[in-house]
C-alpha cells in the first residue's frame, strides 16, 4: 500500500461517519514530510457537539508504519 492509498483510505473512513449523518464538521490536515513521512490531524465535530481528535504519524519509507497515533473523544 502506498502512502497516497493510505491517505485515501483515511479520508474514506471518516467519510463513512459523515455518510451516516453523525458528523457536523470534519477538518483534516496532512503534513507530508521528507522521507515519505506524514502527520495527519483530524478534528471531527459530531452532531451532539462532542469532538473526536485524531492524530497519526506515518512512516511509509518501506511500508506503512504507524509510528505514533492518538485518538481522543
């Protein structure tokens, strides 16, 4: 799996939550770094006002390797 494929899958996964009508707002930021590394930050505001924060640090030099991640609801 390439880094672009992983990012597309990430966007699709958050899109599914939105398709079910649970999301009021989604903000996704990707910081692509040298050496095929990326930091993904997402803020998902749900219809009940609660917020899901997602942060993933991915290294895709040889394979998709999730170095660090945080999911906070």
